[in-house]
C-alpha cells in the first residue's frame, strides 16, 4: 500500500473508515526548506507522543481538532480534512526568520502576539503572504481568515500558559487548519504540534528545546524532545491527580 500523501515529517494512509486517515510520524528531520536533512531514530515516536498529549489537552479545553486517537508509537488516527493552504504562524518572542527579516535581536518579548500567514508550498519555500494575497489567490475567505486568526490566538493563549507551567517559554509556532470532509463548513486544527513546529525555550536558562538544536547543530536534539515529553507528562499527571 502506498501513502496517499507524504511530506517531510509525516505520511498519510487511508483506513477502513473513509472519514478518517492514519497519520504516521517519520524519523526524518529537515530544515531550511529541505536543504538540511537527517534521521533520528526516536523522532517519530517522540513527536507522536508530544502531539497526541497536546491535542488531547486542546480537545479537552474546547479546541476542535482532527485528532481521533493514538494507534501506536508512530501512528494516530485523524479525521479526514482538506488542508487550507494558509499556514498560521504565531510569534510571542523575536526569533528565527523574524530576526533575519527585521534585524531585531533574538529573545525580545512582543507586547502582543504577532500573527503571520504563509502559503503552504514546499516548492516556493512557504513564502509569507498577507490578507490581500490570500483573497486574490482564493486560498480562504475573509471569514475563514478571521476564524484562523481567532483560533490561533486562542491556542496560543492556552499553550503559552500550559508550557509556562512546565518551565518552558512558547516562543513561536506554526499551525495548520483543514475543513472536515464530513462537514466542509467546519474548520479544525490539523497536522501536529511538537518541537518540530514550535520554538520552546527553557524558562530559566533559555536553552533551546526544539528543532533549532538541529538547525544550529547544537546537538542533543532527541534529548531535548525527551525532556519536553517528560515535562508534559508530569504536568498532565499532576492535573489528573
């Protein structure tokens, strides 16, 4: 059987249920639009575990997502969606490409979160776009865009507090959304939330606990992911007790 979609970090497979898919987390790591590549033995397992816990938590607090259930160490079942070609980036602290574009030093907290939109296109390098681009490219309606912005800010508020409770600073992150195949009028959070798509810094030391360790050749990539997973598990275990 061939996957119906394969990206840089995940594969999607059909299931017996036409309304759901199996999403497989790969061990591949890429950076700089695929120019830098590597494989880490535990990456799929760790991203699956982290994303599953976060999505379960978001569902619990009222954020609709495509998540259905975890199948095994590297697979989850998700609702079939039509992914919107608009990626939403939320920035709380200056870092990464923001600093490259503006010349601002890294680590400056913004007075309010910054929302950016990018065009989901590996071939074009996911370029930044604005509301007018989105309108003329017919990627989303103004109502859809307002929903994406509102949803992203709500997720940011929830996760900023969540990660703060485990000693991590949510610097920035990328979100993807999709229309449910079963109800195209409904847009839900899709893809994953993991250290691959989030910048997470230790709140006390400023140590990077995300894919920047791979991008910048800092080493200890999977050890950082393991640390993030352990903190999340401890936080959720405390809540359940």
